[in-house]
């Protein structure tokens, strides 16, 4: 199925005009996780293995637990 040039231009224009997602919270969380990995590696003086657990609390909070251990 081919679309006309005008239709493709309209689709691209719509995509370009969509509001941008605010990624500040995501980027801050990733930065904290990376810092935690670096701290764990410094603590163990070795590479680490990371496991995660997630749950939704009754209050509606989404909790992520990171557990670090030596990557032997």
C-alpha cells in the first residue's frame, strides 16, 4: 500500500507536532540506579550481579528493589 506524498507529509507533520514526553523523572531514576551499581562495585571491589523485585503498594506506589551481589 502506498500513500501519496501529501499524506506522508501530513503524517510526518503530525508526529513532529506531538507534545514531547517529559523524561526527567526517568533519567533521574536511571542515574540513581547507575550510581548504586557503581557504589556496589566499589564496596565489593568487583563486578556485581543485580536482581530486581517490583511491587505495587496499597497506596499506589510502584516500588523497585535492587539487590546487589558479587558476580562470581
